[in-house]
């Protein structure tokens, strides 16, 4: 399994799949009381854990995309990590599985129910 470094050059823990990452996240929560959430990395194609404390950043009406009703603008997430985190919050809230996809305008990430 390859190495993957974050923006600060620190090596990330790499997991081959979501289950493995979740297991470690559970462990960290139990043992250290720190929450992490798994996300799939664009760079290496494997899974990493990101601290759950960080605020998800998104913008409203930042692109031309509309939600399924065709009325409201879609939330545009600044990074795939943010979008994955938001998707996980939805899933944990029992509101279904959301998929992350890049904005066709190329400026960020969206969530969708259909795929
Ligand atoms: Zn990576
Ligand atoms: Zn968009």
C-alpha cells in the first residue's frame, strides 16, 4: 500500500476499504474519545480518516446547479472530504445514502441521492 501525505507533508494512515477505516475510527473513539470519519482519497484511491471536529465548509448558490426540485441551488462543498463528511452525517441520521460527485462546473463537490 502506498504512502499518502496531507498538505502539511504528514503521512496519512491508509486503509484499503471503508470498513477497515471505520474500525479504526471506532477504536479511536473508544480508546481516545476522538471522532474521525473515513473518506476516499482522490490522490491514492485508498481511504483515510479525517478528524470529525473540523467544520464542513460549503457555499450556497456558488454554482449554477439546482437540486432535484430544480428550484434551489445545490450546496457546493469546497473539498471532497467535506462532501464525504456531509454524506456520512446524512447516512448516520438515517436519511439514506448520498453520493459525492464533482460539480460539472468544476468548482467543488455536490451530494446527490440518485446515481
Ligand atoms: Zn490518499
Ligand atoms: Zn455545481
